[in-house]
RNA sequence: GCCGAAGUGGCGGAACUGGCAGACGCGCACGACUCAAACUCGUGUGCCUUCGGGCAUGUGGGUUCGAUUCCCACCUUCGGCACCA
C-alpha cells in the first residue's frame, strides 16, 4: 500500500463544505419537541462577539458538540443551541478604539463568528440563535428586572461601591479580583465611590446556593463557590455607646465577649462622624482621608502594621458593663460583617497587635486546657484556641466544647444579641454607567418615586444616537431627549433611569431564551420549557465559577420563587474544559505572537482533523500547550481511515475464523470503552481507542477480511463511533460504502458482550511480587492448573532455587504470585 | 495563612475495582520507496546493564503477597480566597 492511488484522495475541504450545506438544507440538526423521545439539553457557554473565533472556543465547543452528537445517536432528542452575549464593556471598548458604533461592530462580528462556528460542523440548531443585544431579547431581560423589583429582589441603595476608573463604571463584587482588587476586564485597580445603585438580593439565597445536592458539578467549582459565599456561624451583639447609639458587631467567638476591651469601626462606618468627639475630630478626619487615598492595595495586606485613631467615644460591653473605647482602624472593612468589631486582644491576633501598639487593655477570658495559664502581661501573641471560659462573670468555668452555645444562650436571654450566620457574599450590584447594555426599566417621578416601566411598554429601547464615550456619567444621561418621559402612574413629568444593566444579567437566562427566541408573550414558551428544561449538561470555562455560575443559579432560584421557573437548579451537570496554551507554554496572546488560529488550521487540515486533535491532545479538563506537529498525527489517522474503508483489499487470502473472531472482539471491546469514555468526558481516550482499532483493522484487512460480514459490521460500528468526533468524513464514508443517509440519524451500536470475551489470557507470573514470566493460557483456566503452570515455568524455577513457596496468590484471569 | 487541583519517558498523555507501568500520538533513529526530497510504509525507542538482570510513576515513610492507584508526612507547580472579625 505504498501508493494508494486507486481511489480519490481524502479532500476535507471538498467533503466538509458539501455535507455542511446538505445538513443545513435538510434541517438535520433542528431540535423540536418530540414527546416520544427522551430529551437532552446540551448547553455550552455562548461566546462574546469579540470578532474572531479563538482556538479556545473550538476547544470548549468541539467535545461538547461530539458529546451532544453521541447523545443524539443514543436516541435522545438533543437540543444544542448557540448564541451571542453581545452587550457589555469589551464590545464597547473595542468600538471606541475603532471609532465605530458598538452596535455595528458587534453585529458585524456576529456575522463573521457565525460563519466560523458553522465551519466547525457542529450540530447547532441555528433557528434557536439568541443575541442578547437584540430588543426582542433585552425586552425580557428588562421584564425580569421588573419582576425582581416588584418582589423586593431588586432594590436601590447608596453605598460605597467598587468603581473601575478605566472602564468608568461600577462593578459587582465578583468582578473585582486579586490582592490588588483589580477590574476583571481591564486589570485596573478599582476605587470606592459612594453611589446610589441597583442591587439584586443574592444574599437571600446564600444558604441555598451552598447546597449542591443532586448536582453533578465539579468539586472544584463547588469549592470555589462555597469559599466565595464564605458562610460563618457566630453571633451579632449590640453594643450601646455612652451617648445611646447602637453599634452592631458580628463575632464568630461569642465565648470571648467578656474579653472585649475596645471596639473598632471601619473608617467609613456611618456612625463615625456622630461618635467622634470634638477633640478627636481632626485626627479622625485625617485618618479617614488617608484610608480613602490608600485604596485597597496596601490596606488589605495583613503584614502591614496596624494603625488607627481613637474617636473619643465609649461603648458599654453589654455582658460586664465595662466602659470601652471606640477606635477606628483600616483593618476593619466596611464590606464584611457590620463594619464594626468588638476587639478581644487576648484571643485575636489582629486585636492583639492593635492593643499592644496603642497600649489598650488585654483581658484573658479563655484558658485552653493544653496551655499554661495565660498572663496578659507576658503574652507574645493572641491565643485563638478554644478552651474553658475564665473571668467571664456567670459563664466562668464553662468548658470550651459548649462555650459557644452557652454564650449565645446568654446573649439571647438578656436580649443583647443572637446567633447569626454571616456570609461574605454580597448583593449583586447590577448598575453600569455605560452605554452598551440593557437600560434599567425604571422611571423616576418626583411624586411617585421609582416606578417600573409597564410591561406593555417594554422594551425600553437603547437609542442609537448617543455620545457613548465613557465619562463616568451614564451616556444615556447626556442624550438630549431620551430620559424625559411621563410617570406611568400619575402621568406627570418624570425621568428614566440612565444606567444600564450588568451583562451577567443577560447571560443569567440565555438558556431560557434559546427555547423560543422569537416568542413574544413571555421570556420563553412554557411548552418548550416544560419539555427541555433543565439543562442536562453545561460546558464552559472555570473562570465563571464565582460569577456567571453563581448568578445563573441565583436567577433560577429567584425566578422559581416567583413561579417563573421550576426545580432546584437550572443546570444539572457541569464540566469545565482547561486552556489551550501557545506552543511556548504561555497563555496565547497577540502580543506574544503565539496565537493559533482555527481558521488557518481548518484551511490546512480540515475541520475534522482539528476536531479530532483538540479532543485527542490533552485531557479536556486540564488543557495543554499546542503542538503544531502533533496535529499531523490526526490528519494521518483520518487519511488512514479513508483508505482503510474505501480502498479495495489487495490480497487473495481468505480470512480465518480466528481472524474474524479477533476482529469482532476488538470492535466490541472498543465500542465498550468509547461508550464509557463519552459518558465520562474522557475525549482523548476515545480518539486513541479509535486509532488503535483502526490499526488492528488495517492488519486484519491484509488477512483477507474485507469481504466478510464481520468487516461490514466493524465498518458500520467504526463509522458510527467516529461520527460524533469527525462528522464529515464519517458521513462521506458512510455514503460511499453504501449506507443510508444520514449517519447522524443512526442509532448507537449495541455491544455484543459475547464477542468481547477473551479466549486466551496472558497470565502474569510473579515471584515475590516481581514479574518473572507471562503465560498464554485459556481464559477459563482453573486455579489449580494456573498455579501448576506458573510453578512449571522455567524462569520461575530459576528464581525458586529449589525453595518451597510459602504462599501462592491467584487472581483469576490475571496473575499468579509465588511468595517465597 | 486558608481552600482546591496536579506532579508518570525528550513531549502530550494511558493504566476501568490495588494486579504486565508507559496504551495512543508527537518527536527521534534506522530501513523500504524515490534521481533526490516530501508523502507513505516497516522496524526500534524509559534508564542502567557484566545481557543473568537491576532501577524507574515528585520525595520520605506505612499498609499489602503485590501500590501510579490506599494511608501519613513533606516538596514543587498552578488556581482561588485572604487583616473575614
């Protein structure tokens, strides 16, 4: 077979275009409700229309497509939709750079990317495409906002919020990342601004979001979300100031309350101006200004020496009525708990450092059993361990194990505090001071307040004629006429809200819009919802673990409570792919010049080869660096597939019964493992199993097996296993070998268990656990014969050196281990 | 500091329930084909070896007849969180 020219060569560019056209013309991948079939909703994260389909998109989507196709062959009615997350900052920023309108830019990108996506040969049902920036889509994004508003899940408040000075907009807490607290999009460190903004009550669902029961989500994502929500059990306690104000604190150590010798408020705490005495005013204001200027970078570093200022005010420790000073310090954060703490220097390291520096009293109230009696004068650090309560009034002597609950009991009995659970999760800030987003559908009326736009007036359309360059002010505010309107209630003059919504709002429900993108009476057609939801498999990047994947769960649960959606979770199973790095093992980027373009690869190799290689070259969930010569292996494999199935055999030999049996065994064994691997997202071993089987088939073909029934069976099974991975070549060979169109409408082959059975096995013979011989024996060999055969082995005899075996271990079908 | 994941040939990786470590592919070497090269095909390819074998899955222990797999401790890399009260 040195010159396989008897048939036309494999030309992917020809057959791929041909079949893509045919499939589209036939509506092969249309997914419609079919009550007679089990449904399968396979969802993969929708791309941002940034202009070009990246190899990362292919890496994420190809295996998702292959698995959706596998499910389809298994007999499921599979929905595998695609769309574009088209609102938001990146589109707007790119448009600014190019001086072109965001809308024009985004829609021209969508046009291009749709074509690129089609070149993958994926089974997307394009009739269900949804684009979040279309009025028919964001109408319903606005509708959800109004539902949330009407049910107290959306509210406005003035608060210090994170603001990106480069993107010129506020950000949700989740969009601020890293030690330096930078913007998720542009990397600029954020600043705090006091602004009146819209929030969703995600914290209402904090507890429920911690519950992953019944969900097949990666441990990793569960951990990331759990850490992000950061639940801690403790107590809230009210401290009264000597002037009668209440200061609420949260503590995880109510058992140390008797040791609270001072209080610390965050510099931004709203009570600070009121509490500060005249003599301390100057120092306090200076400190506040300094804290503000310093920003979060240095402020949130634990290594920094603690600083603070006395306010001049005092509070009363409610458990022992001691008068304790109130300080402000930047180690207390306004964004966590209540922004105020009771300081217990003996048992908290931060409080200890602070107390030592400013010479504040230290009271020991916990004595851990395994530590010498603690002397406050001699301490070199706080003792945070739990232990028996001491110097704690009526609770003195309470053992460490029950100290927490006894202390809470005491607080509740005396009405000075109660058990509380605190979360780090914040309510979701959804206001954005940018142009390219869905307008928040609220009207401000001087008489009626914040009034939602009536449903029949939705969508509140985003005007095109806006000066959309970001200034920190909402661009819609600068439009000459857009914001002026009438109050929907009283008809008086009123103004529209000019902020737009966070794009994560759009992507929180896109899986619902796919169900019926043209439906105009509701966000989705309830019939479609009843059939398709929930999403069975969701695939996408891990980077959304604490953003999109929390928001969409919240969204679903909130909608469920409003009677819009049903069930505990929107997505039952989640899998995350890893990242394709450049050949230099670095993240791909234009500046590094290590970007791999899928378009170029398709031109050279064809889509099937790119698909196969992306599934083969790494463990999907881990990713790996790209390897340009590695992909050659995939094209070689497909060429070999081509010739092996299409070229007539070149031998006069007649296949023996044994050869036929061997072929069938390998085919059905491979089918077994490929089926299992598809189920488990082990895509790399699917391809390697297919390569291995092909190698065996090529050998079998030389033995004259080509015209047998066994070959015909092998061919049919092989092509159906290949079809999800390489849909074009599989369809082409399927047609050329005389099967009925389309391979993608066939059913997944059944394993013939009888055929998989081995007749002979290689018996491993060990002496003291070390391999000494391999014996080919009948598969059904009994224990006695296996042991005898092992002892009989010449090699074994050499190692026995005439000694008597102490013990002989026999593992049926596998090995004999002789212990001497 | 806390939480999580991963460490296997020159490289990507395989090993289903504790049972042949290195499947499959890349790369490399040699050979065939060719005027030549590419393609294609074939053979070989963990390390050491006195050719008997010995050593090898980050390191060190443990359990076991037997450990890449289970347990303990540690090291390295990556990711997340972090003065979280």
